[in-house]
């Protein structure tokens, strides 16, 4: 890539992932225990090149949990600087389906905010806790895969 003022620059490559912060009427949020590493996370995954962002959220949540969702709003954007992954997290509402396991999940559960904080690493817990905030504005956070590096 060149801006016309000098030699071409290499463009950094990032992958884009999407996740659903699925919130029930009782305030519990949907989470999975991943089959590959045993960690608890919001359901989600890599956005496919030809699909819309909202379709990607609905697909990933359904594939991993069996729950069909309606996408309400973007609740946060999270960048993992060590892996070059940008995650778009959307607050969703359950619209049907039944909890089930998949090749990617060994457990599916509706967790309280306290359980989210207890079971999940900080960089995943914050994604669900941000979606539960009363302020509908989305947040932008950066992390290194283990810890938050700050806001903005």
C-alpha cells in the first residue's frame, strides 16, 4: 500500500471475530466452555468473508449453543494485540432453540454476572459485563490475550 508520498508500506493483517452477549430477561448471560482449551467464553468465532456481521453473530451463537438470537446492538470492540484479532461483541436476546453442546463446546450455561467474573478470564468476562451496562454506548478495549491494556 502506498500513500503516494513514499515507498509502499505493508498492511497489517487482522482477523475479525464476532461474539454474542446473549442476555436473558433474568439478567443471566449465555456462555460456553470451549472444547479446545476448557475456558469459559461468550459464544462466537471468526466472521466469514461473505456474510454480514449480524448473520455471523447469529450463526456462531447457534452453532455453538443451539440458541437462536436476535442481535440488538454493538456492545464493544476488543483488540487482541498479540494475535491481531479484532472482536466485535453484540448484545443479543434469545429467540428460541434449546441449549446443546457442539464440537466447539463441552458445556453451555446461563451465568450470573458474578459467575462470569469467577469463571472467565478478564479479557472474556469484560465482554459480557460491558454488554450488561445500562449505558447503551459501545466500548473499545485493547488486551494482550491475558490482561486488558486500557481503554480507548
